[in-house]
């Protein structure tokens, strides 16, 4: 895979930041950085497009909404794990 400037390598760090980008969990300056990167990295763009297709299919097949407290709880746990690393 290609070298992802600003995203680390094209493995775990790339995927983590891409998922955060798609989840709307990145600060504005990181969003701009990811968008710019996607314009120049075909591997990351392909991964982005695949994840978008998967999310779209899931939205079409799932009609239940998760409780807002669940999202807050999950994000709190993610932030706590990051603080530990």
C-alpha cells in the first residue's frame, strides 16, 4: 500500500483516522487534512468508498436508532483508551 502522509502508514493508523473522519469525530483541521489526503491517495480513497458503501447498506437495513447515551458512552471509552496509550 502507499505511504499516507499525515495519516501514518496505510494500516491501522490510516483506518482509525478514516473511521473517525466518517464518524464525524475529528476536529475541523483534521477533517480538512483527511479530505486533502483522500484526493491524492488512491488506496485510502478506495478504503473510504468501501466503508461508505458498507455504512449505506447498513443504514438501509437497520431501522432502529441507538440511544444517544450509547454513543456518548462509546466515545468516552475511546477517549479513555487513547489517554492510556
